[in-house]
C-alpha cells in the first residue's frame, strides 16, 4: 500500500480512503457507529496545585477517527495516560469499550493498541524480538501475526536488526506494530509524528491511512493539523486542561456563510458591502474579497454586486482550515486563563 | 475491520498472561550481552576459586585423613564463591531488568496493554528466581563434578565422597538453603533499588554498592566504638544485612567451625534465629517498598 502515495496525490488518496471507510457495505453492516468506544466523564488530574486536566468530557464513537488537539502542555498526554490506566485521575473516570479502565484494565486494555509519545522499545533486541516480548505479555500471538504486522509497517526487511540501529521513523513504525499485535479494536496514538523528519512524517501518514482504511477506531493526538483535518471525522480541542471545542471536522471548517470573491479592483466592492447592515464584516484577504451574502447564498451576493456594476471573476465558499480554528480557540503561551 | 488475516479469537486473548509475562522477562534477560558476560565472568571466577581451594594448605592430606573435614571446607569455599558471584549477577541483572523498563519507557507500553503493575513485578521476580535457580543448578553441577574429579585423582575412586556420613549431606542442604536465601535477598534488593530510583544508573548503583557499603560499615562501627567508647556502634552491626548473611552459614552449622567470608557482626553469640529475623525484616522492607511504589506511583516515563 505504501507505493500508492507515490503515484496518487495525497488528496485523491484521502478521498478514496474516506470513501472506503464510509461507504463499504460490509463495514456498515457490522458497525454500530453510535457506540462509545472511549469516553471520559468529569476527568480531572491535578499535580500538586497545578491542574493538568479539568473536568473533561469526551466521547469517541466506534469506527470514527477522532483527533485530539491542543497546544503543548494542554493535557493531551495526561488524558491519554489516564485512558490507558498509567496514571490515576484526581476526579472522574475513563470508560474504554464500555468499562471503567481503572477497575477493568486487564479486560479492556488488551483490546486497545497504544503508542504514547516517542516509541518505547528495547534497544538491544531486534525488531522481531521486541514484538515477541510484547506478544508474550499479551498471552501469546502467533508468529504469523508478527510477520503480518512487520509487513504492514514495512519493517519485514529490517526485523532481525537491533532496534538501536533503527531511525526514528522506523522506531515509530515498530511502535505502531506493537500496538497492532493483537488486532485491537481501538488505537490510541499520541503524537505519532513526534520527532520524525519530513520523510518519517510521510511514512507515518501513509501508515495511518492504511489503518484508517482498515476500519480501526482511532484516537489520535497530533500537531500536524493538516493531517488531522484530512483523516479525522471529529476533533476535540483542549487548552490548559479544558475542553474548548468538540465538533466534526466538517462543522469546524464550514464556511459559516462567507464567500471569497476575486476581481480586478475589489476596493469599491468592499466599500459598498461594508455599508450594508449584513456586510460589515467584509474584508480583504490577500487581495481577495471576503464577505457574507445578504441571503447566505453566493449567487445573491454576486447579483447584489452586479446591480451596482461590480462583476466578480470567481466566487467560492470560504472554508477555514483547522490550523486557523485551532489558533483562534487556543490562547498563546503566556496568556492568562 | 481488521488488519489481520488470522482469526480475531486467536489474536485477542481475554487477559494478559502471567506465564507469558515471565517468558517475556526471561527473553529480555537472555538476549542481553551483559547477562552472558556476567555468566562468563562468574564461570571464570569459579574455575579460579576451585583451583585455589584445591591448592591452598595441604588439602590432599586433609582429604586422605578426613574426607568429611575436606568436604566441609570445600563446601564452605564454594558457597562463598557462589553467594558472591550469584549476588553480583542477580543484583546487576535484576536492577537493570526493572529499571530499564522505566529508562526506556517500555513500562508504559507494557502496562498500556493491560498487564497489571504488580503482575509485571511478580513476573520480574519469577524470571529472576528462574535465572538464579539455573545459575545454582549449573554451579552445583560444576562444583560436584570438580569434587568427584578431586576424589578420583587423589583416591582413585569417588567412594570417600559417597560414604560421607548423613550429617555431611545435611550440611550440604543447609549451604544450598543459604545460597537460596542469599539469592532471594539480592533479587529483592536489586528490584527495590530499581523501583525506588526508576533509572538504570540509580538502580544498579545502589544495588551493587549496598553490600560493599554495609560490610565496610562494620569497620566504621569498630572505629566509632574505639573513639566514643560506646558499644552501641558494635551492637548495631548485628542488624547489618551483609554481615548477617555472611554469618548465617556459621550460625546454621554451629557444631563445627565454618569460615565466614568478609565481615561478620562484631557481637558474639548471635544465633540462627536472630539471623533469620534480620534477613526477614530486610527482605520484607525491600519487598514492601517495591510493591507499594510500583502499585501507587503514576507512570510518567
């Protein structure tokens, strides 16, 4: 599958993968998309006097790809560690696959694959022996499965080499292989692109797309917002431990009734629009006119301008990108809470 | 729905497995070069020590005059070699096994798959106990073969050994018991040091430095007694773990003179019960520290 990205454009690939995920009859027949696979309830964690996570309520549904975003120190990793039973919440609880993870960790966590921050591996063992060490812990995984996951992450050729000789990207992929060992229902990936060079990020992106296409429920925290926007169904944004927004990606990037118009001389149009009660937010952005429509429809905006003798060359719905939204919702470092 | 060609039931066991965790820990021990370097070093020291035991004094005369006397001296010598060699091995391997999980961050990968904290600790104890038992079995085989070879060389047969009185075999089992206790204490100490420090440097440093420090402390206590003219310093040595472990074989075999290696408590008349109580208390403290800290502390690595 990795060859695909070198032949197809990323956009085309993403489109087909998303199509496969959402339209496959087999998939639709077996999934109950409304089931919460991971949910947090009033989840809080306090380190001394410093709150790391505050009263967090999240819900990740079966079959979706859920993005978990926030600036550094926002509480993402702390939340993920609580979801995996690595640290105890100060208040609230986490349900994974319908059960309280603190009380039933041995029942639910074997059904979850996780990669938390940088890949943690045994450097003196080969890639295959690393997998074997984790496989034993899981109660035994057939050798054929080791071959399968090594193939999946593209490490079959280097499986006999010691992990200390691996690049960061290879370690990250081996970490994903460990997470996939027993074909988990839910994958939790914390900053899977952390520390990777551009080539490593591309490798990781391709791998994630494969996983998404295979129908896993994926909970991913990442700083690569363009990737999150392409891959995720829904996102939650947290800042200083608090949830500031949880919505579908489509809702977040929706136009909200604004349009981008291109024309030779936009200034008269801008003055005209600003004089209207519905057009006060009109503005120029990189020489393009951004404005609302009197009715919410683009053709009425074009008609309104045309009635005043102003003709637009093109008009498009204005879509915001996730990065723009993320920056608007999260305060810069040092700002008061 | 799956990245696997194999049936999901095969790939998703209901719960993590304790025997599997032990296998995993044994794999981690067995695949380290350091483990085998330590075994090789131990083997070399054992060989040198056996030669030294045979060459020191007039062992052949002793053997011919009283096989039992020779046997007890031999037993005492090999026990000292074993307790030191196995102690170094288990302290280093044990503290590294536990602390590397924290140092590499693999502890979070292991726990995140459902293995319990105490389950992992128990698996580490078990794997170290298995490694210690294998070491003891290997050492016993070498020591026995060496003894039989000596008997054959000096007497022409192994009959002086096979005709030893039953009391000699009781002493043998007491020495095996002491070796076992020493190994258990080393496993508990090495593991506790690693759990407390959560780093390889701290874990190995404390584990390896502990016994030299508390053996050396006997000298310090003797000096303090001379300087202050207070017996409290000397009396304190009866509660030092290392000296008590050194003294244990003598306490258990009170009917004949057993040489203790290194330092022993500077108090006369210590009996086996006192030794067991001191060893038991230290072992409990090491175990309790490891269990409580493993169970309660968050994994932030």
